[in-house]
C-alpha cells in the first residue's frame, strides 16, 4: 500500500483500498511489511504503535505474533 502522502500517492492508495474493501469482515489477519526509512537494521524492526489507523478501520497489532517475531530475531 503506498504511503507517501495523499498528494503523492492518494489515487493509487484509494484504488488499492477499493480493491480490498470487499474482504472487510472476511479477512482475519493481515501481515504488514515495509521498509525502514531512517536507519539500517538487520532483520525486522517491530513497531511501537499499538494500533494502526487505516481507511478500512483501526488495526490492532497482535501482541502474541509480535512476541514470536521478537524471539526469532535473536
């Protein structure tokens, strides 16, 4: 999903959300992956946010899945 800002990627992001809108309420888990923009990392950089706000609603991150990922990093 583009995230450069509405003025840069708004039409593309709107189209992408339109394509997946029918899956709302059906899809139970989404895995979001993206690049780290500011510092180099080895492996995964896990977010500190508890909730991600999306046009399809708030997405609460899974603490259990994040803990599994955290344990696998070492």
